[in-house]
C-alpha cells in the first residue's frame, strides 16, 4: 500500500495531538482530522490516523533511535512537529519497510509546510542517518 502525502500529514497532525496530551482521546483526534482542516479525503484521513496510532505505540523505540543520532538535540527538547515527523519516518523506514527516499522526501515537504525554518534540514538529516544500512533502529 502506498502512503500518500495527505495521509502522512494527517498522521503527523494526529501524532502532534497525541504528544500534546490527547493520546487517550482517539475520538476527539479523529473528529479534529475530519473537521476539514486536514488535507485529503476521508480514506486518507483514516489511513493517517491508523498510521499515527501504530507509530505512537512504538514511539519509545523511535525516540531511542533518534536520541542516538541527535546528541545535541535530545528528543524532549525537539519541537513537537519535528519529533513526530521523525517518529513517523522512523516507523515507516524501519518497521513498515517503506522506501526511504519517497518517505523522507514527503516528510521533509511536510516539515517545510508545518514546522520552523530549520526543521526540514534537521528532520532530513536525522531520517537520512536512520535510513543508512547498519544504523541501529
């Protein structure tokens, strides 16, 4: 199954909400994705939410992998959007087996649209390291 950029964007939006304390409020997060502020069609929004829940369940693993690659920026100090885009990329690359090139490109474009000016470069650098063979996941 190919994951669209719209589904990834919805996944990032859901992960952001989970990370903001709404991790037990799945119905509220789903409603927020359906409110019209999230991109894509209903299928992409559902796919994004499902992806986000899988990523969220494995966030400790993603954070451990990220911590090893970003010593100057501990996970807890990273901006919430960056942190969750990296979690999403980690999951897709290491767990779901998605092509790193396509995944990283989409996630960097999402970072450009939703995060700070320097976020795209930071997210790209971390995900690029994660995608290299032999990098501990």
